[in-house]
């Protein structure tokens, strides 16, 4: 392989102040014409201008110094690998301001990046295309030549020339709409000037949409754009957005800086959503909710994604990271505060307990592997960004920010956030800048503490034992790096500064002691703790560490699980630590399964969901042994009492979490082959297909997965027919995710072939293949072979974007789980 050329940022000789940009997309031939008139500043005399540019042909370019003659560029030298173009001028451009004019053409590609085309079907069944954008991290250069680096900020005046029957949107509000002189079927739509911003946050959309609108309490116009005929599916997101904007304004004490915000559902979309300033783009499933056909988990997902993207309007858009190295902060922060926002809008979701199961434990699983990486990775070439956008950046990032917020306290945390946003607004900042603001507000050693969590990979296991001394308990704590592969045996001794909180049976919900553990071992005295009182570390499961209790300390906690005096999030953390210690071979699996029996009275959805996950991993691991049948029996024994208690149909007065729990338990029992559950699932499915009695949205996944797991080719054909008939993307995705449960080898092949067919949107192929890989032992092997055999096509389809790395990770996660044993 040739040596990778060192990456260089753009020269600082010339920089933009304002981009005047007019684009004219052709929705039939998939090309676009563009005119750029940029006000630029020449800082050092030069005879060339270097910009980013990819897949664009420049037709003419010129520079006119203020009040002087226009000089035409005599050469355009494209450096394709570097995605740069050098414009050469016959004479030196002197210091000062001037206007750079470039006329260019480009292609509306089908790779879901840059300025691309997105396929949709009209209510009458015609296939059409919208022109939409996705620029993060480095694809604004595919729409117009620009200085495509987050720290090179400028203002933008955008106009779009579009067919007059189409909706045209951009970051700002429309200020003018007039007929286009050369063609009466076109109009020119002009948008207001943006604030100073980064190129990756610029956006435009041209297509056919309906919308619903509202004004938030602080007077911002909020609109949700939906496919034509589906406006009512935008109402839920609209409600969330209208509540969220004032929440953030109040939290940061900084107003939302633009006059409007649009949230729009895009048919073909690679990510979940993108926080473009004032025009947030979403996958349909991350924005649209149908009162009748959307399940509870979809509502929750939409609320979280809306909360996440709107947080970026401040954190990321108003203040932007200086370079991609600090991306984790942008994403980790938004991934934490989305929960704060949903908790504000929907207290009944018990969302913080769900955070622990969805983000915190997931991050710990990945971060305990030998191939993990620090949260903060220094990025050179931005193409490395896709490799870094992973659960460590998002989930561990969010988890350490949650720990930091708890360590600082809400009031000082908000003060520090306000300092930071005010000091750096419309500018760029690095991780250290945030630590400095929080340090100022709290007086605590934030940078020193946080560097141990962001600059080194992994996290500690804290071993604790207690000794009774009269009326006091003496605790001895030891920290060591936690490894999934067994006790840590490295040469070096990584150390963390760990905020530790301790509670006792006296008051399980408040800390009796809080301390910063900044050395390998620590001895503490807890005053007035009687011999029969239990002691627990990591109150609220907030600290990013695992705890190993001495046998007698663990023993004393079991009754507190049984009688539920230990809060749900602590019960969850306790069993999750035990499972992972057993998987790492540090304690025996038998010990864990004994503690499991204390969960017989467990009412909490999230605790069950985490238990279920851990049992699932255990069952995957045992799928290669003689114990597989026994673990299925164990699963049925654990889940049938709660299954019987819940039944199939919602009872009066039940809420969001009951619906989630019912789906989880029935799916678990159905997959394990629990007789009564399987029979009822088949009966209800038959009624559903025949149109006698439509399944409620919350029961669909568990029923589908049950009948497929124990189904044949007729079952699969019926599911594929339901997929074809589904009008809602959510229902199509629901089916795509469970198809992998089918177990016959020839049907597994059929599902894999279906994944690459026209029936599945390109962005969803990954979840079909992932479902097969996670469905069974045979599925894992088949999926891996399928990915290898179709690598060309998959790679070309995504051009290396992050969907492809997600696909490999799906496969690796399945393999990782197996090799641990």
C-alpha cells in the first residue's frame, strides 16, 4: 500500500465571511447547477485559493478585490483524494476583502451524502425524487466549493431555484419567492441570512411535503414536515419540539437563536437524524408517529431523537467543536441531555432508569474489551470520523457527562454551561474549554477528573469489603481496570479519579457519604451503621465503574432486591455488574443465577429489560453446549409468573412502561417456546392477517418474532406480504428487524436476499442482516458469509459511510459474545 499522505487542513491565506449561494437542482436528470458569490478576506497575499470540493465541476471562477477589477482564475487543479481544488490566478491577490465568484455543476447522487436524491412514492403510487442534504462530517463540499472545516465559520445567503409546485426549505425563513425569468415552471426562493455557522450544518430540501405547525412559548415558529397526506403523524414530534425549545432556553439561559425551526422526515436517510441549524432532518421512523399504528417504544424513540437534535441547536451549532477530535463532546452531551429533556416532557417514562440500560451498560460492555478506545481520539483526516462515531463517543460520552453532572450538582453545572455557551457563541471550542467553564462555576478539579475518563480507555472495577467496628462500618475499596476477558494483568496500572457515593439501608435513595477516590486503595469509616444494615456503592448507578462486593456484603443486599427497598436503577446496576463479572470469569455464573431468583417480584420494565438482555447473552453463549435447552427452561421459569400477571391485554390505568414490559415478556416467552404464549400468538396473528382483529402496535413485535421463530416458509411469506402492504415505515422496519428469527437454513438465505432487494430501503438493509446475525447460531454464520460474498455491492452502496461500519460491528458483537467463553 502506498504511504498515506499526511492530512493537511486548508491554508489560512483566504477565508470566507459570507457565502451567497444559489442552487438549481434538476429532479429528473439528477444534476444541479450552482452559483457561488462569496465575500472573502485575503489575509496573506497569494496567487491561489485552496478550497474543498468533491464531485463538482467548476465552469468559471474569478476574484474581484473590493472596488477593483475582476481577475479570472486561469487554472483549476483538483486534488481528488484530498477533496480539494486549487484556483490559480494570473496575478497576486493582495491583502483585503473581495468577492470570489464560482459557477459550477454537480450530481444529485444516490449515496445519502452531500446534495443527494431521495426516492419517495406519491399517494397515487408514482415514484418521485426529492433533493436533500447530509453534510456532516465533510460533504458540504459535494454541494458547493467551500472551506469545509468546522472552525471556518461564515454567514450564508441561500436561494434555491425549484419547480413551483415543490416545497423548498433551508436553515432560515423564506424572505422572497419570485418567478424564475428563464422558465415559468420554476420559482426562485430566497432565504434570510444565517448567523455565523459551520458548513456541515447548512441544509436544503426540495420536495413534496405537508406540515403541522405551532409556536413555542418563547415565540419560535416550529413546523414538522411529513410525507404528503401524513401531516397528523407529525403532531407528536411537534408537541415534543414545542415543549423542548423553552426547556433548553431555560436550562442554558440562552435563547434559541433563529426565528424558526423545521423538523422534516426524509425517505432515504443514513443516520437517525441530523441537527442542521433550523432545519433538522430525520429518518421517517425517528419523527413520524401514527396514533393507531405506532408502538410505545417508537414514541419514546422519537421524543429522545427530537430532544437530542434540538440540544445541538445550542451545543454544537451555536458553539461548535474546533475540530473532529472534540466530536465526542458534541454527541456525548446531546446524548445525555436528550434524557433530561424527555424526563421533563414525559416523567411517566422513567427514562433515567432506561438510560442505564440503553447507554451506560452498553458503553461498559464495549469499553471492557481490549479493542476499545478512549472517548477522545485525535482525528487527522476527517474520513476517520466515521470510524469514531460509535457507542463509545455517544454512550460512554453521555455516561461520563451524567457522572460529571452528578458530581458538580445541577445548579453549578447550569452556571458552567451558560458561561461556556455565552463565551464561545458563534465560535469554536475544545473539550478543555468546557472543563474550564465548569471548573470556574463549581470550584472542583473538573479537568483533572475528566481527563482520566476521556483520554484513557476502559474504566475501573471497584472491589469493596466491610468490617464492623462497634457501631461503625469500615470499608476498604480497591480499584483496578475492568476487563471482559478476566482479571486485569497489565504491566501499567491505569487509575481513575472516581466520584464514589455510598448509601445504606437507612435511606437507600440518598448518599450517606460522597468522596473522590483518587488513588488505588481507600479505607473509609461509615459512622453509625449497625451490623444488620446493608451498604451499597454507586447510588443511582451514576459512577462509570463496576462494583464487586465481598460475599457477605452481596448476601446482605439480596433481601433489598426482593422487597424492592433498593430503587430500580440500583437493582438494575447490581445484577448487571454481577452478570458481567461472571462473563469475565471473576465470579461464578451459578452465583448470579442465584441472585436472579431474588427478582421474582420485580415490577420495573427497565430492570426486566436488562435481565432479559443478560439472559439472552447467556443463552447465545450456551447455544454451543448441551445446556442450551436447560437455559430455555430457566428463561420460561423466570418470565412466566410476570407473563401471567400481565396477560395479553392492557388493563385500565396502565401506562407507557406497562406496554413496554408486556411486549418484552411475551416476546421472551414466545421465543423460548412457552406453550401457552406460542398458541395465543399464533391465534392472534391469524386474526390479524385475516383482518378480524388487528394487533395493537405494542403487541406486533412480540407476536411476529414468536411466530417466525417457530414458523415455516408459509409464515415467512405471510410476513413478507405484510411488509409489502405496510404504509408506515415504522411497520416495515418492525418486520425487517424480526425476519432473522426464522430458523430453517433455506429461509435464512431468503431473508438475506430480501435485505438487498428493492423492497428494503438502503439504510435498512443493515438491520435485516443484523437481525439474522442475532437470530440464531445458523443465522450468525450465514449472515457473515453473506456480507463477505456481497461485500462489493454493500461497500458501493454506502461508500464507506457509517452504515458499513455499523454492519461490521453487528457481526463483531455477535462474535465477541461467543469468544468470551
